[in-house]
């Protein structure tokens, strides 16, 4: 899984270039901006859960 918290355009470019694995996932948080994922509780929770799921699976 690749977790990206950047602009849609940059995210699409990076995601399409990830090779060597089929284990990748792109998650969008509706109505969130890059900065809001740091202080809006529902966005923070969504972002953190995604990271936790990745690390639980891969580490």
C-alpha cells in the first residue's frame, strides 16, 4: 500500500509510477485538504487508520 497525503494531481502521478507490487492502495478523504488532515478530527482519524492498517499488515 502506498499512502499519500498530497495533491490529487501529484498523487495520481506518483501512484501510477509505483511498480514492483500489486499491494498498493490509493485513498481519498472527501472534502479534506492537505492541511486539514492534521487538525480536523475526522480527517486525522481516517488518515491515521490507513497508516495503522498498512503498518499492521506490512511490519
